[in-house]
């Protein structure tokens, strides 16, 4: 445990960290990668180039410093980070490396403020956080290794099918080459996919939501071809280069975003490729046979980019209490005549008398701006904050 003096010293550095902003984390990453280039095979370099990773780490460091005397406030973040780390196969020694360079960064950028006493306090604080995260990760590794179909570390799978689900989204189905069962997962969780694209300087690991109900034999992900602000290195590789019969390494399913109370009215809200975990949730609800009231709300650019339309139609025929509503930025007159499609942005006020605002559980997935937009609407309509669950692509951020 930290002493009261150490807590006070760490919290005293919060204003300095906030004024420095992401300059701290940019310096940190440059320092660490220059000394430990092997870590380039773990970190998402696309997020490095965009600055998203630097912002996420800065936010995490500043938040930890602010809450150093109330770690319970970070419980949800710890769970989310620990799950993400298992999909990257992070090990305890990685924490030692990161801690060394983080403390050195603080000393080098602010030598006057980070005196020996402050450095000692930060070293103890970092060790405490690393122990919490690494301990939870080891628990997750053990659970997944010991469960039916489970494994530890990368496992080799074969691509057994590839299907275009819409103009931009392609599904890949993987089966293990060892022929053994695969670990079940909770609908909403993701896989870590380890690849080496032809144009990449390093190994790349990405997380993709599992897009169907668990079956114990195969996994399916559905990947959007990313084109803006620049072509996605891994998504384009999966679309264009990976073929049926190819072998890839996968990390076990992970994630703290998943379907929870299946007996409660459920509202699944997505945009773009955020539909993928929602489809897994919907399939699971339908298979449960409880006829739970479900709303499936989705926004996308147009019908050509609306994935899984046939599958959604099939599920609607099996679930009497399923209501579907879609919003297209570019809606044709034929789309509007279906009665399920509205032109423009998702506006939930039109459904406020139908949605289970007080009893329902609401799940959001899509770009952060979209989820912020929808969460604001839900809160204004009276939905409790703890009934809203969401998944953010890439480095975690609050809505």
C-alpha cells in the first residue's frame, strides 16, 4: 500500500501532467521504442501515428494520479484494460519496461518537479497499478486456458470462408488447425488477430468483435475496409490478401462489453461496422427462446453499406418481439417505403413511446462521436446511465 505522503506527492503532479498533455506520452513512446523496438510488434502503430494511443495513455496516467486514493473508481477501467491486454498477450515483464520508461520520462521532462521523493512515490504508485492489472490479466489467462476449448497465447487457425456482407464489410470464419474445440465467448466480446501485412514493418495485432453466436467450433469476425483518413493497414490486408486456406494466429476471446441480463428488454444500437457485436447479441437472444422484447437500431450510409440484411430478416422471422429501425444518410424512396428506414441521423425521440426507457438495457457500438450522440439522447429521454453499455473501437475513451 502507498503511504499518505506518497499519495499526496503523486496527486500533486496532476496539474503538471495536465498542462503537459500528450507531450509526455509522445516523449515516452519515442523513448521506449528507441530502446525496446521489439515492442513495436505489440503496440498498434496506426494508433501511434494518429495520436490516439498517446491521448489514451495520457488520460489513463492523469486519471490514475487523480484517483490514487480511491482505486475503486478505476475498477471498470482496470477490467477493460486487462481484457484488452490479454488480447495482446501482455506479460508481467512488459509492465517493468513500461514503468521504467514512464518514470524516466517524467524525470527527464520535469526534473525540478520530479525530485527523488516524488520519483519514489510514482515508482510505488506505478508498481501498485501494475500489480493490479497484471494480477487480473493472469486470472483471465488462467480462466481461458483451463476452460473447454481454451488456450494460452497465440493459436493457429485456418480461414475456412470469406463472405462480403455489404459494400465495405467482409466476414472471415476461422477454424483451429488442431481440430480441437474453441473457447466459447460472451456475445459482444472480441478476438485478437495477429498478422504481418506485406506493407507492415512489424507484426500487427488488432481486435475484432465476434459477429455471430458462439458455437464451440469456429469464430467469425466481420471487418470493415477502412479508407479514411487513410487506408487501414490490417483491414485492407484482411480484405485483399488473406484468402480461404490461409493460416493466422488468434488470441482467445476477451472484452468486458457483452450481453448481460437476457431477460430484460434489450435495445441494440449501432452504426457502421458496430453492428457486428450487436448481431452476436441478437442471435444469442433469439436462440435463448425467451421471446424477450428486442429493438435493433442501426445507422449507416446507405443500403449498400447495411451489413447482414438477410440474416436480420431471418432472425426477425424467429423472434416475434423484435423491432427493427434503420437510419440511412442516403435513403432512396424504395428504402423509405419499407417502413423501417428513416433518412438522416438516428433520432430516438421518434421511438420514445415504444422504447423501454425505464426497464431496458441499452447497448451501443460504433464510432465514438455516434455513441456520444446517442448516449446524450438516451439520457435526455430518461434512461439511467447504468443501463447504457458501450464498446469503443481502439484506445479506450469515455463518452
